[in-house]
């Protein structure tokens, strides 16, 4: 699996709080971002907006939509969680080596890991699809 998961920030203008940015949401002007919660508030608004459009017949992928708009108001490092990065590493290792994340059968795998596994599987499938389309 040849996938580049993240682009590490080299010190963008949104790298340290506080900073000012204009969120990509209609009706919002320049905002002062003082902490991670401010970033997550805008992300939630983007998620809600995407869901509203999808209820009107659109088919926007929420994760892709938020990801593409993040650079307009936040450093990607702000939302990278070390626990999730370890989960991604575990997922990639398991897929590339054909091993299980935990010992035992499917029924003995932690339910939290199984939920994460299927979320990651879907996310990687979408990423690979976008990479194939981009290569065309």
C-alpha cells in the first residue's frame, strides 16, 4: 500500500495559537483562533454543512470535504492525534504483513479496534480511489 498519510507542517501561518483566519463557511468573516476547540468548532460547522447538502441530494464525502477545507483555517498538525496515528500504523502493518492486530480470532479482537479498523479500511479505500483518479 503506497499511501502518504499526512504532510508534516514546516511552520505554516496557522501553526501556533493565537492566529486569524477566514473559515470557508458562508457568512463568516475573519476569526481569531485561540485554541484547538476553536478549530474543532469550525470543523463541526463544516460537517453539519456537508450533511445538509447531502440531505438535499448531494453526495459529498464528509472527511474529504473537511480535509480539503482545513488548509484555509488551520494547520493539519492541530488535528493529528498520536493515538490515531498509532492506529493507522497498526492498520498498515497488519495489512502489509497479513497479521492480526491482537492475538485471537475475530470474536476475541477488542471491539474498539474493530470499529477503528473498519473506519480506517473505508478511509484508505477512498484515498486509493482518489489517487487512481488523479493518476488518470
